[in-house]
């Protein structure tokens, strides 16, 4: 009986300590890990969020960049950090792709992290060179089917969501369309502008200026609704192609085991920050739409995305990275 009483007392003490920690959070600087190099969209988003959290929670939130291995280096660092809210991850879509792309992925997306919120997301876009004969998605499909093996498409790197979106598109229509990987969106876009690879599937933010300038023709965005950055470009569904949704996410995570009160606090503060006029304007400039959903909604999103891209990688016979 005494042993049972002691167990209850220990449990109460642990809960009380956790509640006290959450109540005083944050009481010292908080590190935000970006698993990519500085100046990219994930880095810009993280610094924007860090600034707003520093202002609202009266404590310093600062960004550290830990690039490498498709984001895995930084993501593993956060997974192995203390679950106390003082190490935060801002991750892109490699978070949901890498578990299937890497033969021995070093983290478990479900067991190693606590989802906080999907802060924002940006669709991919299917474009063609301005002089390319296809004016619509249907015309592109018909053109490729008429001349199997003649055409190719540019994408910004193996395992990126534009690459996987392209493979999904090819699988859907059984297209003989060669895949040409580039080292980043910039070279892929320039190749399409020059007509070397007349078709491209890329993330929206770096491509939108070329579409706006008339150097590329936007055939469709891969979001459920049109992008405010390119309101005249239809969605894939509007173009008559369903099941092609893909996007680049900007997701916020904590190490698994972080107290729920801390998760909820960060979720509320980030959600408030994301709807501020200056933040929404900056996101629009980057080509991102604000989402800021709840932790359980984000967890369901992660599950769906991991399953979806795992199937595409398998069906398209994309070799795993060893």
C-alpha cells in the first residue's frame, strides 16, 4: 500500500514539475534549427517566425542552420534534443519524403517529433517555355503521347516535391517523358527559359517571376486553389487533372515528449504571428499561403504526405539513397 502511495506521489510530482516548466516557458533563449543553408525559403520563414516569437514571448528565439543530407542532419539533431521546448525544427517537405527516399533514414517522422503546426505551404507549378506549342495541360499530355521519348522536363533535384509531382504526373498519364534533374530550382528554371528542357515542374516561388515576365507559360499549379502570386494560372483540377496536389511545406516540430502545454503555447503564438499583415505580406512575396493549423491536423497531414510520396517513390522506381 505504501509503495502504491509513493508511486502516486512520484507521478503527481512529475506532472507538477512539467506544468511548472510549461508555465515558465520560455525562461531562456530558444534555438530554431533550419536543416538547410541560409537565405532559402525555409530559412526566411524561420527567421520571420523567430522574430515574432521573440516579440510575443519576451525571450530570444534564434536560428541556427545545419544543412546536409537532404535536411537529415538538422532534423536528427532536433530529434535527439531534450524535449523541453528549447530546440525547435522548421522543416520543409523533405521531412515527409526522406523516410521513403533514404534506404536507412535516420529519424522516424512519427515517433521522434511532436508536430506543432503547418505554418505555410506553397504549391508546385507546371510550366513550359514561352514558345512551346502546348497551351494547356491537356495539350501537353497529347503532345507527349504523340511523340514518346521526344520531350523531357526539368526539376530541381531528386526527391524534391516537384520531382515527385512530375513522376506522379507521368504515372497518371503513362507518359514517356524524360526526367532531367538539376542542382536546385534556379538552373532548372533557366534551362526551361532557354528551351533546353522545354517543360519544367518546380516550386512556385522561384518560378513565378519568370511566368509574370512572360518567359515561361504556367499551365497549372498543384494546389487545391489558385495561388495569389499567379491568379491567372489554373489549378491541376481546373485543368482537368485530379489527384495531383503537391506542395512545399514549412512545418514546425518539437522533439517527441515535449510537454503538451509548450506545444499548445507555440501553436497559438505561431498561429497569431502568421496572420499578422506584415507576415502575410512576406509569405505572399515568397509564394506561400498561410495555413497555421492545429497539432492534430498537422499530424494527420504528415501521415498522409509520408504515405503519398512513399507510394510515388515505389511506383516510379526511384532508387533509394543509400
